[in-house]
């Protein structure tokens, strides 16, 4: 059974905002922070693993790790500044949608501006430890940083299909432990399965059913890697009363059994984290 690791990022402080550097982070993971984290690489080259995908980092790389994602940080020559903050401070420009961008490569004036915002937040988090005015200052500085990032980000797919898919994903985030049936989501939204499938294909290139299965498989991997729940408990949590049914689903989606996946996660000497398979059909 996987041991639960101790979180290593500095959590949001008294004002809902916190800062640290990668040099202060202990090698740990994967684990699931309960808060947002912005990580800006300032020197070196290396990788960070987010939701079992390796992200290449070099100076100017900005990552946004969202609450509940599986995060594994192994200091490997990277230098980075990190800002953490509570979900309530994400702002209206960053709704809780899984399809929102999370990886940027900054250059020029954009990089200079973001570096400046990170640096000022770090200074003020250290200087100011209490008081309503200081709290407002830190939250305002975070809002400015998030607005700068929003300006870097291309808007998502516009039109009816984009809006339909965004609604579908929001419902899927809360509903995937209860239902894997596209029909249930279509009924909740007052549309047809065909409408959800058309919207999903337009945005992701995958059917609505594949989008649902992708989300369930991702949650299964998160729980197997980051919790002490047994394989059967993970399956039940995701709506599989019978462990054999969960095992077949997981093997189909990930390419290995739940037990094998957990062993891969527990192995300190593994060369990579296995990514979810992408079946063509």
C-alpha cells in the first residue's frame, strides 16, 4: 500500500497567499495539494510531473498546478519561484474548468512582468504577517499576477459547442464518482448525447464517453498513487462495486492493472510515470 507523503509546498498563509522557492521543497510525491500553485522556472532545465505527465521546464516556463492534481517534484537542477493560493482567490477570469491552460513559455516583456510580480509577492509575504491592509495588498498583488497570466491566454473554443463542453466538464468534475453514463449528463443538461459528443469532439477530438472514461481513469490513478485506499476501495469510490469490473476498466484505460500501477508509483527508481493510453476508438 502506498504511503501518504507529506506535502512540501508552502501552503497559502494567513491571507490566503503563500510563497516559497523550489530549493525549499523536499523531494516528495506524488501528492495532491489542496490549493493552487504557480511555479515559475528562473534557472536550469528539468521536469515536473503533473497528473502523470512530464512537463519540461526551462527559464521562463510557468506551470499552474490546480487543487487535487497529482504532483511530483524532484529537484533536478531547476530553480523556481512558487506562489500558492486558495481557490477562492482564483478570480472571475479563471473559473474551475479542467480545460483551462496550465503551461506557458514566457519571453520578453511578459516574462519580465511575471518575474516582477512573483518577486514582489515573495517580498511582501515575508514583510507582512498580519493586518487587513496587508492582507488586501497580498490578494491584490495575486490578482494582478493572475490578470497578467490571463492576458497571455488565448480564449477557449467559442460558440455553442465550446459552451456546451464547458458545462459538460463542470458537471463531470462533480459527477464522475456517481455516473459514467453520458446519458445521465445529457439529461442533467437538457440536451442529447449526440450534442455532448459533437461538442466533445470539437474541443478535444474525443467522444463524450471517452471524455468521461478519461476523467474516471485519471481520478483512479490519482487515488492509487496518492492515497492509502485499497484497490477495491478506489473502485467503490468511483462507482465500481465489483473489484474485477474496476480492474478491467483500469487495464483498458491505462494499460496495466491497478496493482501494477500502484507498484510503479511506489518505485523510487522508475524511469517514468506511465501516461494514460489513448485508444483510437
